[in-house]
């Protein structure tokens, strides 16, 4: 039973983590283990010798480089933990001389300042609109039963607040224009186009303005501007009125793009809008389609574990609570863990659904209630799940737009994704490890490079099934309470920012120093994320064939000498076997060997043991995940009586009313991407190409907060071009995804060559053979079905900042007369109206592509200014 009720700041990192996970899951996913000690070369950087001077300089450069990554990662975390109506802008790297800013015009700095002023003014108008909506909702509490009259009143009162030419909304979109010839009007339109269409203009970035007009019949119009200029004093590049003939539809379910169909001259022009994030897209479509219309507050909720569907009517009083500001998150202490309150609409639906299930008094239903650990809502479409954000405003808009193509479900957030099946027994995920190691072989597996002994001090750290490493001066050990120098005889140091007591309660949650501990947990998560971004190379631990210790005679005297100097700053320890006899080697599946050395023999044994456990766990976990995906596919094929080809291309082959009966597994489409329980959201092998006519190359891709990092899988000789065996994958490319657009599905086909088709147009009855992979997976997707594209602005220009100064006067005219250029500051600005850069990624199946797109879009959503 609940006892004490706690209130913690809603904007805190701890409140965000406890919203989507239990305290036990939060604590277990935050642990890390540091093995060994810190070498003297990392700690003693104040010496007069050349080596320590170079090390100190290198560490200073690393701190500067980390600052830019930390800013972006911190922005991602802050967006996730902030309120939906936050008006905070993205922070730039203020100490850098080159800043990436929002798009600005190409002509003069005055126009740029005016454009920024217009955006700020438009944002203020948007908040004025939101406040007006709240006041009207509050004033209508006594007449909530007449929803239609309320909506008309809101529509009329909102528009009368704006004069002719004023802006209601201003957003940035990526737009693709298509034309339907000899068609006057369409009733619906989506990616499964019912007729032939022609691309009128390629993807282009526009500023979209929703403006008030003087026409009483069509009071709103949409204007598109290519250049981010003074939008009040120039003609729009594209404009049309939002008349009843203009249709607004959700174009793609996978990337949440929407389209507007505009009839013109016996043709229909289709404008496909792709926003930076799903939130902006759904909000814009909701604003266009639902303003002035009646909104149903009846929610159809399905419980797949019980085969039950319920209709729940949400009263207007709960809808009104969604617009109220709640600065604190409420928690009730249970016998084990906490009961965390959700946002108003979600909490009301959850309570009513559980009460309705309890009222049936069926043993199966009572058992489900007892096993209900952490219920949460999600939208299901065939075999994929889209988990709901803890925000009533977002949920209200999402359900209104997606209810025709998705099914709202209540599922239990199972923590089974931290377990793996090993020979019939459940194995718990080992804690991630990190520490300093001395590397003694190069990429070819040899201990000599250019006739010299090879030796490097590196910092290793694991995350999921990946073992990252970087230069030792880039290493950032955790802030453990224990001493990490050589005087400490312990070789294992565990750090957990969320310690629990016997009742699975966080020990410092009631402490007066809550802000201090919460900041420490946030700093720890940022530290892990920064290390992932700055890694130089990585190992896939599922490809490790063997890990073993090696004898002392395999280590050269030169390597022993350098090892003692790096670790202990003493060459006299070269004859101490307990210290020098501490090497081990990792043999990969391709036969290559990576040889490493720990600070002493005990630490070496810990590294060998824990890497073996991680390898064993992640091999079993990867196999379990593959079995789950296969089981879900077989079950859907049997229940819907469809073939493998139809399952692989389900959205093109079946309608919404048919594939809504598919089943989904919450352990495959888990909530990790939304809950930020790991510093690596997703990782795996993908094929990528940067141009339409180039070839796909395979990379190992890692998604972490704010970045998509690519590692080269294959390395070839510069002389012969022959593939070289390599035990590790070296860093290739890092993509900041804050300003990226992502689109997938049929719209990706314009970036692909029409060579590899599953259906031969010359012989339609003959289909291509399915692809079979070494692990047993087999699928028959068309090429665009397993691809997605990242699009980002390519054209940039350096803009010189101008310094305004005035001596003896505060007059604005005097400041303009004394305008001088400041050559020390320059910024990079994006230019709209140009075709940007696109990178096409191809997964091996539709299921894998959906996992990647949902995870990337969830990460992009964190950067949305709403």
C-alpha cells in the first residue's frame, strides 16, 4: 500500500528517469565498474619533461573538443526532461569561434537581425494563442457538455485576435512537391498513392507561415519562403489559401510526414511536409485539421494480454488539467519501489482501465492485475510499437491524428530486456566495465610496427555489446568514492548514482541535497555519452572467439619497460612478475588478435572474466532477439494467412483494417529510446551511400544522444586494394542529428536506383528470391522498404559579426555611425532554397529499419523547441 507521498522537481533528470522505468531498472542501468587504477602518465601532468608537457597539451585539446559534444548531448538530455511548452532554444558552442546557427539570409546582417526578430515575435504570438486557448477552456468549465459550441467559440475568438497579415504559426519544413494530372479533387492521399504522380520539385527546405487573411470564407493561408528573409516585406515563393477544397492527410505512418492537396487548373498539387520531429508534424497537422472542429474525447484502449478493448470517455475537467502547469512530479512509496503519477489524461485513462478490468472479477484478469508492474500506453501498428510520451497535450494530438491507423494499447513495461536465456536459465546483464589498458599489438595483430615495438596506453569502456576505446588522455573515469591510485589494493570499483535500500527506494530521494545528487547522476550520464561520441575505435564483443591470458615470455623487454614507465613511472618494476605478468589477448572470429596488458595480475584476471561474461551474455541476447522477431513474424503470417513477401511489404500489400490484427512484442520495440536508459540507444550493421549513383558500403552504426556514429567495418590496402583483417572497427564519420530530417518508405525510392526490384516488370509473375543471412533470417522486402534517408542542409556561408559600440552616448544612430567589423568572430549560417545533402541507410529487413527510424526520430524529438 502507498505510504508517504514525495514531490520532486519535474524538470530534474531523476524525475524523467522514474517516469518511464522502475527505481530498480534505473539503478541497474546506471551502474558501472572501473577496473584497476589510474596510470601515472594520466595523473601526473605537471612534470617538466617533454612527455608530460605533450600529454597536458593533448588533454587540454580534448577538453575543448569535449565541450562541443557535451553541449549537444546536454541539450538532448535537457529537451527530454523539460516541459512540452518549453521555449528554450538550442545552445551553441559559445567558446568556439565557429558557431552553427539557424538559417539566415545571404545579403546583409540587418536583414538577418530582422528575421530573428520575426521568429521571436512569431513564437510570442504562438504562446499568446496558447494562453488564449487556456483561458477559453477555463471559462467554459460549466458548459463542457456542449463541445461543438465551445470549439466554434474558440475558433471565432482566436481568429478575431489576429489582424489581417498577422502570423499564427511559423515552422521550418522539408517539402516535396508532386502533381496529379487530370484530377480535380482527392478525398484521401498517403504513401500508397492511388494514381500516378509526377515529382514537381525535389526535397527543399522552406519556412512555412500560417497567416491571417481578410477573406472571411478562407481566413487562413499558407505561405512558403525559400530564404529566411524579412517575410513581411517580400512575396512568398508558394502560397495558397486553406479553403475547404484543400485536403490535409497523414502521408506516412513511419516518419509522420503529412501532405496538403491543393487543386489547381484541373490538376492537384501535393505538398509533402516533413518536419524535424514527429511532435512538430503532428502538432501542425492537428492545428490545420482540427481547429474549429469537434474533437472526440472518447478513447478506445486495447489490452492485448487479455484480448480486451474498452471505450473510456475523458471528462473535460481532465482535458483542462492538461493545460495547467505542474512543476513537481508526485511519487508514492510502496513496499517495493514507487508509484509515479503520470500526466492528467494518461493517469485518468490508466486508472479507469484498471478499475474496469478489476470489475470483471475473472481469475485471468486478477492475475494480470497482480503481475502489472509498470503499465504504460503505446500505439501499435501491425508488429511495431510507438510508446507514448508522458505529456497530455502531445497524447491528445497524437490520438486524434493516429487513431485511424494505430491502436492504442496498455502494456506492462517488462524489465526482461535486461535478461538473456542461456541454456534454459535467465542470465542477468553484466555491468559495463571501463579502465586503462596497455595495448601491445597494431591493427594487423603484430607487436612491431615499422621495425619498432608497438605500445599504446588506451582507455577502454563497454556499452551494450560494444567495447570502445580511445587515447588515454581522453579517458574520463567515473567519480567513485574510492581512491583510484596504486595505493588502493582493490581492483574493482563500482559506481552507482542511484543507490537503493532494501525496499528498492533511492536513498537520497528525500535528502535536502536532492539537486546535488540529481546533478551528479546527470553528469554521469553525460560522461558516458561523451565517451561514446569521442571513441576512436570499437570491438563487437559478439565476434570474440576467445579471450585468454598469455605468458610473460611473449612480452618484449621494450614493452615491459614502457609499461612500467607509463603505469608506475618506475623502470625498476620490470622484474616484478605480479605487475609485469598481466597481459591477455582477445582473438576475434576472423583470426586476428588484440593483445592488452592490465596494471597487475589481479586486474588482468578481472578483465578476462568480465569480458567473457559480457561476450556470453550478448551472444545469447542477440540470439534471443532474433528468435523473438522470427516468432512474431510466423505468428502474424499464420493468424492473417499471408505469405512472407506480404509480411515483408505489409503496408503496400494490406490495408489498415487488415494489418491492425497483427501482434507485437514489447521486448523488441522497447521503451529504451524514449526512457534514455542507456548511453547507446541502438547499434548494428547498416549499409550507407551518400549519392544516388554510388554503391552501398557496410558500416557499424551507433546511435547515442545527439549523434549517429559510423565505424568502418572493412579496411583495404592502399597499394593492392585487398581487404585487411582487423580486430577492431575504426571511427569513420559522426553525424549530429539535431538539424537532420528523416524520411523513410516509398519517399526514399527517389534516392535509389531502380535496378533491384523484387517484382520484374517484364515478367510480373516471377519474383526475386528472398535474401537469406548467416544467422537464419530470411526476408523479401523491396529495396525502399528497408531504407531510410537522413537529409541535412549542405550549403553554408560565413557571416561576419558586426560590433556596435558607442562612446559618450546611448543613441542608436550614433551606434550605427560607429559600426565596425570584428574580424575575430565568425559564424556559419545555413542557406535555404538549395538542395541539401542526403545519406541513405539500408537495413537488412523492414523490422530492423522500423527499429532504427523510431529510435532516431525519438532522439531528434529531444531537440524540438515546442
